[in-house]
C-alpha cells in the first residue's frame, strides 16, 4: 500500500467511524450553540453590547467546542489498540497522523461553518462581517485541530487527561483567537482584514508542517 | 561526534553520570551560595541605598531590582528547558531530563514573582493592579505554559514517559513563545492602546544599571543553586535502588 493510499484510507476510516456514531458528531455543535446562547443571558441583551462582543463570543465558543471534541481524536484508537497498529505501519507516522487530524477537522471543524452564520445573526453581527467570519473559520479551525492534536497525543495515555489537556492546549490557542476574532471585529467596522487573514494563513501552513512531528513523537511515548 | 574536542566530551560524559553529578553539585553548592550572597548583598546595597531616587517615580521604581531580573529569568529558564528537552530527546541524556523537570517549578516561581511585583508597582504608577498590557499578558501566558509542564509531569505515572512528554511540550512551547508574544503585542496595538500605560522609559543611569545587572547575576546564581538542589533530590528519587545511592546513604549514616 502506498503512502497516499494509506493516508486516504485513514481519512475514510475515521469519517466512517464518525458517521456510525452520529450522536457524538452533533455534540460539539450543540455545545457551540449553547455557549453562545449563554452570553446574552449573562451579560444582558443590549443589542449594542452583543454586537460588539459577537466576534469574541463566537470565537471563544468555537475554541471551547474544539477543545471538547479533541479527546475523540486518539482516545478510542488508543483504547481498542488500533493506534498501536498505526505505529507499527511501515509508513511515516507523521503523515498518517496528519490524515487523522484532517478527518477530525472535517467532522468537528467544518460543521461550525454551517452554524456560525446563524449565531452571528443572533448576536447582531453586521452582514459585512459574515464573509470574514467564514474565512477565519476556514483558516483557523484546522489550526485548532492541529495544535490540539499535540496535546491529545501527550495526554492520551492518562485516565483523566481532560483537565490537563485544556491546560496544555489553551495557551497555544491564544494567537489563533487573537487574529481570528480581531479580523471579524475589524470587518464588522468596515476595516481591511488582509493582514490578519495572511497571518492566519501563515500560521496554518506553519502548523501543518510542524505539528505532525511532535504529535507522532508524543504518540510513540504514550503508547509505550 | 568528532567535532567536539575530546576533553570536553569526556567532561560531559562524566558529568552526565548521576553519581558524578551528585558529587560535583555538592562541591559547587557552597561556592555558589557564597557567590550568590555576595552578589545579592552588593546588588541590594547598590540598588536600595546608593542609587538615587527616580525624579519621576520616587523610590517606588526600586522594585525593578527584583522585578526585571525575575522577568528575565522567567524567559531564560523556559528557553533553557527547551534546550534540555532537545538534548534529552536526541541524546537520551538522563541528566537533561532531570534538569528540565527541576527547572520548571523554579521558572514558574520567577514568573509569578515578576507578575506580583509588576502589579505591586503598577498600583501606585498606573493606578491599577492589572492592565491588559502586551508584556503583562504574555508573562501571564508564560506562567500557564510553566504550569502545563509541571502538571503534565505530575500526571503521568511512568516518570520515564513523563520526562519525554515534558521534553516534547517544552519544545512545542518554545516555538510558540515568540508567536504568542508578538500576537499579544499586535493584539494590543491593533486595539486602541491603553491610555494609562507605558510611561516612556528614560534611559537608565549607570548608578541604577550596575545594581540591576548585579541583581540579574545574583538571580542567575540563585537559579543554579535551586536547580542543583532540586536535581540532586530528583536523581536520588529516581535512582533510589541503585548502588551509588545506597553507598551514599551508608556514608551519611
């Protein structure tokens, strides 16, 4: 089996598994919607306030939803032993890991794109910012899966890794949060956002190249 | 590795053996303590007594003699930890792992000191305990990174695996520190800048600079003392069943 076949086989397998467990598929999405709903209840429903907070609220919620879904990335494979098979395969582990991360993003990151405009509407985000919101979600949610993968790989061997996972991953998410919510914020006030989008793109490419290496090293550590 | 002169590589090999390191640390500690006290005394005397009061900030600027060295150390130790992590991953050197683990709480301590002294200084100067200034924020995030390293090491039962995990995490963190730092800085300048912060720093006078550098050196030596003590403890804990620890106990008793 060539590396390309193996790569796509892994994506196919993970997608298939995800669709067999449809209930789990919806959980991060529901969580995303509910966190956003909490904000108007907590800070009051003044339209001005909500509109000003909308980019930040949506992005914080997206971040938390991604964090919640991260554990699925390697946990079940670790428990049923297929992760060991992955490590034993003759192909480069980094590439296979990248396939798993990509599948995870398709399952958890991509659906956020569908719900985000609805939530933006609830919070009164101007129409002009909608395109930018989509763009930042497309560019930045893969990064959430990528960076999170390092944290999951480090903690997958632990019985209760959830708290530590968030402690490890959240500080690393900060640059993504800053540029993504800032871009949406600026788009809402009609300012150019090219710089922010370029930086997000640069960070995405950097993460795509670098993340598989520590992730596969950490997986090897966790399985042994 | 042929490009390293033999005496140096021999020194490294010997030092990286735990019993040898233990004895070496014991021999160094009294000297380092004396040096630390000397530097600390000179720095404090120069900073608190000899240096003139600042024309703008009065005597309250004197907190920089603790604050600035602590902030420098907080970054320095994290970078050092990443170097140790790389050494531990590439050459599987046990001592590097031990030094990495022992450094983490000390670095977190320095970061905490830098944050607390900063906010103590900020209250009379800026009129508030905390502002979301770029430097303050990135220092706070650095504290989170340290706490992540410490808690990850504590959570993994098998200490060999834990050391490896922490080495990877330290390397990931060090790649991220500049990204986080600059993004926080841009975040702050992209938003409207805070109006109270950043009184333009007047370039520092020699009578203030010399004590500051002395204090920075004192903090470095203090770090060495603390890390050697912690590393000694960690080594004994790890190698509790080995012969040299048993011999050590017998000579002590």
